[in-house]
């Protein structure tokens, strides 16, 4: 990873934070739809409850990857 200047680091941090916040909304929605469809034992739009949980898990993985990227960028910046 290339060395980031202070301005580039702050810009990247702001972008990652924005994407992180945008992914929290579908995470919550997918998780609660999964719970509701599992409790009611229904499929919503032909999608089973496990698929809703997989979609929420995917959002969690993307958020974790973004956090790791920010940690890596911060460590590279300190060198």
C-alpha cells in the first residue's frame, strides 16, 4: 500500500465511513426481514429466511473488510 498524505488519508477515511454507514441500513433491514420470515415461516418474494441472513452476513463481511482497510491505511501512514 502506498504512503498516503494527510489529505488523502482524511479523504479516504471519510469515504470509508460513508460507505460503512450506508451498509448498516441494509444489514439491519435484511436481518430483521430474516427474523420475521423465519418466525412466520413464509417466503418473501420467493426468498427463504436463510437467504436474508446470508445477505446480512455479506454486509457484515464488507463492513469488516472496510475496517481492516482503514486500520491498514492508518498503520501505513504511521511508518
